[in-house]
C-alpha cells in the first residue's frame, strides 16, 4: 500500500528496522561528534552578539561590546527639549518614552592584507556591568588579539578607548595605532586639568599616551590603508573622525558618534546631545554627514545604532529615517 506521499509503508518499516540494527555501530562516532558540536555551540552561545558581511573584497565583523539601559533619554539626546515632546517622538517610533538601550559596536575590517579594528569598547572598566566583550567576540569569530594589525580610534571618549589596555598591558599586543592628531592634542594637553575634560584627559594619559611610539597621527583626507580614508566630523569632540571604506564598487561610511541615537539624533539632528562638546558644530556636522549618506545612498555603521549598527538613512522632512541592514548585505 502506498500513502499519498508516495512512500511505500513496508519499505519504510524495513528501513526503520535496518536503522535500529545499525544504531549500536554508529553511537560512538555520533556521540563524539555531538559532544564536539555541543562544545562549539556552547562557546558561540556564550559569546557576545556579532554580525559579519562582505564589502567588496573587505570582510567586516561587528561585535556588540555591551549595552546599557539609559533612563530619561531626552536629558541626553534632547538637551533643553520639552520632556513631553521627546516622549511623544519616542512613542511615535514604538519606543518607551522614559528609557533606552544604548549599545557599543566596534568593527573589524579585514582587508585581506591587514586586520583593522575601529574603536575598542569599554574594556575592563565595563565588565562589572556586562560590557567590555569585544575581545571575546573577536575570538569567537576566529581572531585572536595578536591578529590585529591596526587599531584606529575615531575619538577619545572612554567607550572607544577603554579597551586599548588590559590589566597586563596592551589588549592588542602586535598592533600599531592610528589616532587623530587634533583629537590627541586636545585630550593629552595638561590644560584640561581643572576643566570638565579632566577625566577624559586622565584616561587618555593612562590608555593612549603609552602607545604613541607605535602610533601614526592623521587628519581628514589621510589614508589608513588603501581603501580606508579619514574624514573630519568635528563637534562631538574637537578631533572626531569618521572613515569611508571603499572596496571594489562598494563603499560604507563609519560614522562613529556623529549621531548617537537612531530616532532622537537622526529624526531631530538639531537637538543637542549632552555628550557633544560643541553642540552647534556637532548638529551642523550631523546634517552635513547624513545629507551625504541619504543623497548618495551610502550604507553607514554608527557606533551606537541598533545592533548590528549598520543601515541607510532616508531624508524625511527636517531629519532622517534609519533603515537597518537587511539581507542585501549578504548578496
């Protein structure tokens, strides 16, 4: 008798019998394979979130270094705005009116010749609250800390430089470093002592200054490696840099902290952000950068965008609408 699937029941039962007889002979090998697979799966399950895709000949790996819950987001991303206005915009975008998750997304660019890491996350300083997971994420994806050839710092706020050092020394011991010349000059200057920038100054002296002998200092228009070029995007910090990646016919802009939140900073680019050191300049830079991103349909990676932190923007009214990365980055 044959059922409507076309499978002969007698043959099916005979096959099942043979399978049962064969089971004792394959159990050992299958068990060993299962244990190996289970071990690998557990490692990946314990690793931080990551996402990889190709850009021309480049391979990009984004690692979620950590996330942090922020209360009253309007006080950070809408300084001086009416709280009800901020809450209404968040709710309009299906977000809670009084809290946000903020993430940190360093990215590794493997050019085929060199591995270039952009920013280093929270490092040891963040591990008490679940961040500082960049190195874990790199290792889970096949990159050891010793494999990193170049570390590029977009700017010298703590969530970008804290991962430069581990307790026993440099986190990426074989790397050379690329720092913004104007950025380092500002933060390393002892004139920062006794000002609101004193804490940042002390962090830079501790984490960045010991590495300057292995560093190259750059500005806008300078090339890190072929296909990766720095652009000035000042305002968030005095020497904040962003980077255009070009490989084959494809390009992507690493916008770092030009926009810090995908609704409040993109849909309302003129709203002041508490962490922007020159707020008017930062707002003007946001418009300049994202006008270009929208007009030229350039994908971008923003350090604090929703993970995996990659997408496009569409110009809508006086601002921009974020469109997250989808399957097109896999084809």
